[in-house]
C-alpha cells in the first residue's frame, strides 16, 4: 500500500487548526519540530491535566484527503490542517491500518501508528454538525471514529507535500486501531 503527502501543517501555539507549511521536520521519539504537541510525554491539554508523565502516543496526527472530500460532499469545506492534523495523506487507508503499522514518508521519516484520534467537541465548535460526520455508531453500537490516526516518530526527517508514503504492516496477528 502506498500514497502521497498532500499537505503538512504545524503550530507552535495551542489552537485547533494548524497552518499549512512548505515542509515539516519529524524528530525521532518527539514529533513535529516546533509543534505544540511534540514531546516525549503527553502534550494535549486534557491528557496533561490527567497525568503529564504518560508517554505521548499522539506525536503526529494524520488525516486522509479522502475524508476531507467526503466532508465537502456533505457541505463542510474543510481544508488540510483545519482539523489540527500534521500530515494530510492521499491513497492510504489510514483508518484500516493496524496498530504498529509503519508509514515511511519521504526520504527518511517513519511514523508508527498508535491509534485513532478521538474526535472531541472542538470539532463541533469549529463547524456545527461536523462532529456527527466524523463520529458515528456501527450497527452493533460501537463508536466509529473517522477523524484520522495518531502515531509516534520512529525515524526523523523532512516531510513535504508530494512525498511518497509507503506502508509497512507489522507481523500478524494485527490489532485494530482504537482511540489513543
């Protein structure tokens, strides 16, 4: 499985959306250089309030462009970076990846998938009705989260729009993604 980087985004300040950049640099074990969510331990405010010593499994946030296109068809114009993601992808079934899958991005960077982003009320505050588009219930009642995936940086390096993405699956059995 392979795909492409559509956009990269980062923000040094806490804010829901992240401005697009011409490139970002991933730092091994840390995250996106200069991004407020980079760090060895948790950086998301709600997680820091619970326990600031917990390892940061949310160093990099990725969303697939296909979701943004689907949202547009439902009347929601959402640009890359608007939902706070660092990397917008195309051609990779992010939500179908198992825990531990590795995304080789560009010439050097590697991101290990840790789980699903847990969509929160900030999405609803960004655009009324949007939360219902990215969170639903399956027929069996389980929550379906579609607001992207999270990962940790295994190997650092530059990432730019147009960079290739190659997926390396872990040895089986595969574990389905859950919220992190």
